[in-house]
C-alpha cells in the first residue's frame, strides 16, 4: 500500500517508515497537519498514519477535512494518556488508534489488518452464480462484494471498519452482540481494541444514517448492540 505518515516528530516518522517499508509498503511523509492534508489530496494514499498533536493543523482537524471527500483509512497516533482524544479521533472518522510509545511491529500488524479489508473491498466482482449475495433487512441493503451500503436507494458511505461492524450486526438481525463479540468478529485481524473504540464506531455509523432519518443500530442497555428492524 501507499501510506502517508503525518507526524511532526522526525524520529517517529523514521521509525514508522522503516517498519512499513520493511513490510513492503511505500511511504510518504509530512511534518505537519497542513502539509499532510495537501499531500493526501495530491497523492491519494491508501492509508494515513496521523498524529493528533501537530503544528499548523492538528490531526483531528485533518481527519475532519479528509472525511468531507474521502473514506481513506486513518490510524491515529497519540502521545496523550487522555482517552478523550483517542475517542474523539475515532468519532471523527478514524479507523483505529495506537498510543505512543508503540511497538512498530504492532503498528505494522494494524496496517496489515486494514490492508486485508481493503483487498477484499477492491477485489473484482465475482459474477458467478455462487457469489456473495446482498444482505437485505428492512430498508437496509449491504453489498459484501462491492463493500457498499444502501438505505432504500441512497448509498451510505462507510469506512472499512464501520462496514465491518455493520456487516457483523446485520449478519444476525435481532441478535444482541456484546462489545467483546463485536471486537472478535468485526476486528478478526486485530487483537487490541477497546470497548470505547466499538462505541465510537457505532456512534459514527448512527450519525451517518441519522441524516436519512434511519436508525439501523439499537442499544440494549447493559448488554450491547443489535440491528434494529430497519423499517423507519
């Protein structure tokens, strides 16, 4: 993959670039948020590693602006212990986060996991009779081949992680999934994901559907989440 690393710390960029180059990826580097936003528009990377605290423009603002036109996967880097910063990044549209100091091997594993989902998303459509069928529930339709989601005829743009969460819930309409179950099923390739991460992705999905007056995910207090009837 072509990966853009946006961090004002040259040493961090060097460590991340080395780990990703070793894993076979091509890397680009930006030293501040404004430069990162410009490079993202110019080079169209497959994935962005994005620091939160940066000069010129912080990572949350970069993410907000990117999400106006792109669903490129974003992994946040944060040096803060305050969970609010990490959760805010996810609610703005980040796919994952990792806290400094971090293991380059762990970061490479997170990137690999997202890469696998991107490969499935970009795979040529199978036109054979046994290709995966659309999943329909009420007014909601999920196309697992093209990684597209529709409410009636209107497409709802989701990130790869948001798609995985919704696909898991829609696979068993009415079943209540605990956060641990969602982590194990929607994040098959990742091992370190918090409950708050799942909550943030659910919030993001709900916000996108709310614009259409839709409520596809219900909270079952004390237990977890389930797919609603998707009729209204």
